[in-house]
């Protein structure tokens, strides 16, 4: 009985939002996706330049810290 | 939608592919809307929550995990939005008059008699669903209408699988009892009218 009821609930007809509303939802979502896609594409060249620069500066800082530490302990 | 297709769609959604969005939208929109409509019992509310659910997906698309399972993700968001809505509006649980605005749906049946019988049964189920407590209604809807398996439905509700099974079992029993009472009250009324 209860399994049959679940099946009956599952077979109840699906509802649809009003056509105009459904179209509005789709177009708003497209807008968001397209805007994000454009932003991601625009930020890609900047990231291509800045990421190696930041990594290089970080590496130099680390190297300087190691050299300083070695000098303090008289190794260098 | 098989898993391979779903993973591919997630990957494309992460890249902002509108065609991938359309594929997901076409696949899940009716199920999601039906879930929200039967949960909220108000078309305007269901449409607002539906729109917000889809907007959350696209705003979050770039941060989706590659192994995201889209249907449970969307139903979780939809349910959270509905819970937030209820909390903010203190929705009265007994108002079921708006339910009949769900009709008519396009259903094809083999004969007018069968159509009438099926339609009557569906109306009874809709009425019973509408008057169930929200916690029972949502588990039934997630499994039966949303098509989620029990583990996914448990995740969506934020409860253990065992708790979900118990809730589902109670919901089915309650629905059966309500339908039974509905039939008995109809028979009683008929008995008073027909000599």
C-alpha cells in the first residue's frame, strides 16, 4: 500500500513555472554566466603576469632570510 | 542523466558555458519547481524560490567541485531557501486553498472515465500532501517527485539515512491514513445524500 502510494506521488504530474518567468530565469542565469566568463577571460592575462612575479618575490625573500640566518650563525 | 554526462556538464558550468546550463535547466527545472510548489503551495513563492535557486547555481558555478552532483546540490539549495522563506514569513501551514491552482495539468489518459478517476485520485493525493506536516511532505517529495535516492535526500535534509527512512515511512503511513479518511468522509457524505 505505502509503496504504491509513493509511486502515485511520483507519478503526479510535474508543474511548470509560467513561460515568461521561466524565460526570465534562463536569461538572468545566462547573463550571470556570460559576465563571469568575460571577467575570467579578462583577468587571465593579468594573472599570467602577476603570479610569476609574486612567486619570484616570495622566493627572493625566502632566499634572503636563509642567507641572513646563515650569516648570523657564522656559516657564511 | 548519467554520471559521465553530469561530470562533463559540471566542468562546462565551471567555465560559464550557457549551453551546459540549458541542459541542466531543461533536465531539472520541472522537478525542482514541482518540489517547491508542493512544498510552498503557492505558485508565486515557488517561482521566486526557483529563480533564486538557479541564480545561486550560476553565481556559484566557478566554485563548484568537479565531482558535484547537480540534482542533490540544487534540491539542497531550494530546500534551504524555502526554510529561510518560512522562517522569515512565518508561513501558516494550514492554508491549502491555493493548491487547486495547480490544476489543470496536461495528462493523457485512454478514456474520459479513466481520466476522471485518475484525476480524482491525484486531487486526493494533492489534498493529503498539502495538509501533511512540512517535514513529512518534503521527504516524500524529494524521493518521489525529485527522484533523489534516500541517501541524497538525507543529505538534502541534513539528517542521517536512518532518520530519513523513519521519516519517510511515517510520511507514507500518514498519507495512506489521510487518503483513507478522505475516502471514508466522501462515502459518508454520499450516504447522506443518496437514499
